[in-house]
């Protein structure tokens, strides 16, 4: 199965898009093709438990008659299958009521050449991935901990083409790896992860070492009472919280009065000078001075694609020095409000202050080091309050030093408040998230008054 | 456009056109049926000849259709079909697996070779071999009984119904209303080297809506999502639901919620409706009693479990009122199927997870029973797509009614001095060993002196799974039983989504920790009308 799926090269992908669009009789059409040859390898209790290798193609076609439109997806690429898919989606579209918010397909534009492809990653075989995994499992065995890990080698491409003449093809490769180590006694648990574009940058031994070290260090945790406290959040925790914030920076929700920004903005502007435009939160100082979030598709540490649905994705500050700089604006909403459309970010980069984790810890008199979060869910959309738990290594900080493991906590906190209360930051890292796959390069943070709601017995 | 206008505009030609739109799927399925035994022999023989001690071959076809409407706009009509196959092998005590959308003979041979190669690459350094039990061979065919095939219902009918829901909501004063309908058909074929050849087909459907009311002067908003859970059922389920009535009630309740007093945090008695409790069962009993999870197989993702094998037959998981059973045979159950994805027959394998408060059994897939000294799987394997390795997933897991069939939810409420009656599920979160949970809901009715007296807002309940179920002191009778459930429960790496139902009766729990979510967000609240920040938003379930 070393073979690449059809559609991985721009030429193949163009031919496929043209085959589909050539069958369409509707007024307009847009086709997206996603191909992937993924390898997944999973281990638990220091043995491989399962794997999968799958070549996959997904063709997603949207057709419109005037303002009536419908979509279809299929993984079948024979002429007969494509013809039938086109006929079916055309039949559906004719039956759909007119959507007053329907827009014609996106016009072609210039896109930056993405930097998401590395040949050695694409060339890796299943034997290679097992070869990567085996040493870390042996490392865990040697350290007398139980490990569970997941490795995903991803190679694929996406193409977008439409009846306005747009065609854009972007290939990507990546390797993601995460490992949990658990001690045989004392309930120690540690986790570490990495994600790279280029397989040569993989250093799984170092990741395994971090997970094992955290597991050993987190044995026999003491109970520290819950309550609002200063915390140091490692990058894995930071990325999960920031993803939740960025997902909710949506202009239409704000204009419709159902965003967390409605109350946040109104509270903030009531303090500002008269004459502030109360209908536009862009340019308002809503977060702490140190809060800066940028989408940068060409950031070499965590690149992403350079378009979103055909709209060019370029370096865009979303929050700069605490000031809101951008919100997602859909094409229809942009037209209606007479503002510029803003695609969702494809990655998030947060430049840090450059302090090491030890330096961050040294600045905390009494607090908690949180290495990872888990099961984050919205509790109150009006404030963006989310709940979740700490996991896989939580430690007390006393007088600027780590003071032993503590039991995990449930927290109730809004990521907007986290960005208000951040005091200092460290060095950016690309790590995997608990529940979100967006590439992110973010530093650890010191955050004051973080709301630890209760103690969890989980270890 | 209202529903009647919309129906008038549709043409007979349109209706007939649409009735045939899934023909290709049916033709493909028929062609697999005709050749399945011969087709399956190719990878199974290949795997055996390469040294596999066990192999199975899966073909899976998934068709789905999803509709989304916002106010009077139809903004999503999406059809989806996937078709592919996989080969799983056990060689020298190691699993190998490969999948493809290519079902040619050449590809099937290649899949078997790839799967065997992966398994062999673990040779010489595995610590423990995978061992599986011998399963009986089944030659079976099962089709889920439904009344109306949702794939044969005209698009206009479905769209008309969604637009009517939205119109009922906005007509009653909602600022926004969105509604959706999703339907899925899974067809699966399974053959294995034990000699089984199984063909199965099932359908599920998920209608839902969410209303929002806003108060721009106060920068406030509140929402209420519908209580209609997904079901393993045909279109008749959606057709017979009173969605219009529920949409009107939802608007009323969202409005009331926006001005309701904020709850005072503390210990309170709760009466929880099945529309909320199903999810609590899912998180606090369903996931903790997955045997692979308890044994560390999910440690790197979903976590492990407080509920370890040494607690079998000894742990007091709940009070004597609590019996929670598991099955894959319940009518309209989302997990209902005749054979699981390991080829285990599910009829007769129903089991109690908790029997009168005592923990009695785990959910298992192939090769796991021996870990707890039992002889065979209880039929809980599932793969969510043709490219997914089958893993242990939840059967339908349900709270049995109390012994007195006459007990109503009012009877349970009558036994509460000060408390809350909670309806509808909303936000949920639980730790990676399933001790500490926190749930919210859609509607929180205040109980005082055994009666409902208005509403609260800003409510979340928090607790420990075992303490919570031990605090249960009353259950509704048979007639109060309702089936809730989830379309997409996540587990595994890569993630797999499984549908599962949870039946429940209303239940009463004493002295549960209630939080005020506005306090948690750091906002000062007063327990009276009119302060800013409050209410709840329903996420799509
Ligand atoms: Zn679940």
C-alpha cells in the first residue's frame, strides 16, 4: 500500500475536478476533492494494539440553480458513479427553496504556495512507522511504566475547483505522535506530544522521555484545595483554550446579539471614551496587553493551507496586544454589512515572551502547574465559560519552585478571561490538542485567578 | 415561505425524480449480496495462506442525508455515500488491518498482504500475544424493521416540516430558530475464518431544533434546544413527533429562562428527566464500564476507568433502586443490531451492568472476556466506517424503571422540599477516569414544597459518579420510560463515532452539588430578575 492515491498530484486532481465539473448542467458548481493515504498505529500496555492503513478519496460537489443549491459527497470515482452523483445532486438542488443568502462560487485569486509538504514523510511506509514506534515502547518498558501511544502519518491533498474557473490544489504531510505513560504504582500519569511536517524532525525519544518523566513525577499526588489561583499552563493546555476562543470570534453572532463578545464589548466600551462605535468591536482593547494571536499560513513551525474555501488565507493578526483585530466574517454577511469577508484561521501562532518553563514557574509564589486539559465543553455561551479537567501531571508551585504532584482539578473558566488574566508567557511549541486538530504554535502562560472549581479523583 | 406555500410549489415530477435518488446504493448493495461469499474467500484465503490464525473481511456502505434550515432559509442539503472494505488478520498473536475503497480482486489480495505484513512487523518484540475465543459460525441476514424508509421520503416533505418548525418558533417570538434532520443507512457485510457470512442493514434518524431569544438592550440571549433524541427508526419517528408544539414551548421557556432568578449554589435535591439523564448514564456508567478502557487501551485518549475488574460483584455503584442493563436488541435502539462487528450474535446476550446497585459486568469485544475470567464477548464491537478497526463500543445502556409502575414524575417531585427538576441535555464533561462530572441542562424548574414554582437559570450539577448513583432514592414507573441517545459518541484513535441509545425513567437524587455558572464565570449575580449574563445555549446534541 505504498502507492499514493489518485489525486495527490495537481495534474491528477485537475483531471478529476474537470471530470466532475464537465458532467454538471446546473448554473454553477464547486467541487472539493480530498485524498489521503493515512497510516495509524496505536499501542497500549506497551504493545501495538491496532493499526489501520487506508487510501481514501472524498469528492464533495455543490451545484446551484440560481439560489437553489445542494451538495453531495462520494468516495466512488467511476464514470458511472460520478454521473449518478451529479444527477442526484442536481435533482436535489432543483427541489430546494431559494436561499436568499446564496452566493455564486468564489472567483479565482492568487494564493501563496503552502509549505505543508515533505517528501520523506510522504514516502514513509507502514514498516517505517512501526520502526518509529518500537523504540518508544521499548523505552517505556525499560522505565517500567505502561505506555499507550498513537502515531498518525498523514499524506494527502485537497483541491478546490469551480465553474468560475478557480482551481487550487494543496498537498500536505504530517506526523502526529502522542504518548501517555502510567506508573505501575502510585497513580502517576504523564503525556507528551508532537506534530511535524517533515519526518526528519521527529524526535520521539524526547517525547517518550517527557511522558515517562511526568508519570514518575506525578506519583502519589497530594490534595490541594480548589479555588481561584495562579496557574502555569503548558502549551498543550493553552492551545485547547485558545482554540475555543478563536472558534467563537464570529462577526455575525455578534451582530445578531448572541456572542460572548456582546456583553464583553459592552462592559469594556462603557469604560472607554464617548464616541466609541458600539456596533463594531474591532479595535477594542478586550484582552490583556500581552495577548497576541496571529494566523500565519507560512509559519514554518506550524503551517496550514493558504486558502479557506477559495478565499486567500494570509498572515492576519486576530488579537494584538489585547486589541481585537479580526473576526470571522462569512461571504454573505460581509456583503450584507458592507465589510470585508474574513476566512477562519487555518492555524494559530502566539508569540511568547521567550521565558523558559522554569523561569515562568519561578515567578509564581503559590500556584499550580497544569500540563494538559481534557473534556472541555461550553457551559455558558454568554461568557464563553467552559468547563474541563486537568490531566496527566498537575503540580503545586510554592515560592517559585515545583512542590510535588497534586490531584487533578475540574475548572470552570472562560478563555476570554484567560487572555485577560495572562501575566507572562514562555517559548512557543507545536503540540497536539485534546479536541481540536488545528496546527497551533503557542507558549506556556502564567494566568492569574484561574477558576479551579473542584478536585477530581482521577489520576 | 410557509410550509403550505412550499408544498404547493413542488411538482409531481420533482417528487418522482427524488424517489429514485438512492438507486445506485441499492444496486451496489444487491451486487455485493450476489457475490459476497466468493468475494470474501479471496482475502480470507490469502490471509490464511500467509499464516493468519484468524481473519475477517468487512464491506460497509453508508448513505446519509442531512438537511439544515435557519428561519425560512434552507441552507444545507447534503447527501453522502461511502463504500469500501477492510481485512483484519491475526498473525502470530498480533493484529493487522488494511482498508480501501477499491473492491477489485487485486485490491482484496493486496489488503490481505498489507494486513499480514503489519502484523508480522510486531513479531519478536511483542510482550503479550493477542488471544481470541472461538466464535460460532453464523450465516445470517438482518434488516432493521422500519415503517417508512426515510431515504424514500420526498425532500419537499422533509424541508416543509423543518420550515414549519422554524416558523412556529419565530411566530411565537423567537429571534432565531434553526432545525435539522439527519438520516443514515448502514449496510454491512462480514465474513470470517470461523465460517460466518453476515449481511445487515439499519437506519437511524435525528431531528432537532434550537430557538434563541435575544434582548439587545441588555446584551442578553437565551436558547432552548428540542428534546427529540436520535433513534434507530424510520421516518415515522419524525413524522409523529410534535415538533411544532415543542418549538412553541421552547420559545416560552427560553424567554422565561432569560428573566428567571439565578440559582443559589449549594446542595439540592434533583429530579432529572430522561431527556437529561440519558447523557448522565452514558458518561457515568456507559464509558466507565468499557472493558478495553478499564484495561488501559484508551489511556492515551479517552482515559482509563475508576471501575476496574477487581470491583466486579463488589462495588456498590448505586443504591438498591439502580439497575442498569445493556442490550443490542431494544426496539429503536441506536446500537441495536443482530450481530456485532466481530460476528457475535447479540440476541440472548443482554446483560446487567449494575444490578440493584451492584456492579456486575463490563462491555466487551472479541478477545477480551478472558481478561476477566469469562468465556466470550457480549457482542459490543463496532467499526464506524469501512476503514475503521472494530473496537468495543457501547450497546444500548438503560436505567430500568422502578418496581411500582404507577409512579409519575410528579410523585418524585412531591417528595422534594427544595430542589430542581431538570429537563433536556446540554453541556457535559467528565474526567478521564470517570469520577468527577459536571452537567447542565435545557430547562431548570424550581421545586418548592413538592411543587414546580417557576424556573432557575445558571444551573450546573457536579458530582462523583458512584456517589451520585448512590444518592438515587426514587424512580418513575414503566410508563415514564423514554429512550434518549447520541448519534455520535466518540472513542478511539483515530476517532470513531458510534450511535447509542440510553433509556431512562425520571429519577430523584438527594443533596447533589449545584453550581451557579455565572458565579463560576466570575460575574456577580443577584438571585432576582434582570441582571446581565445568564441563560443557557443549547448546542447541537
Ligand atoms: Zn460517549
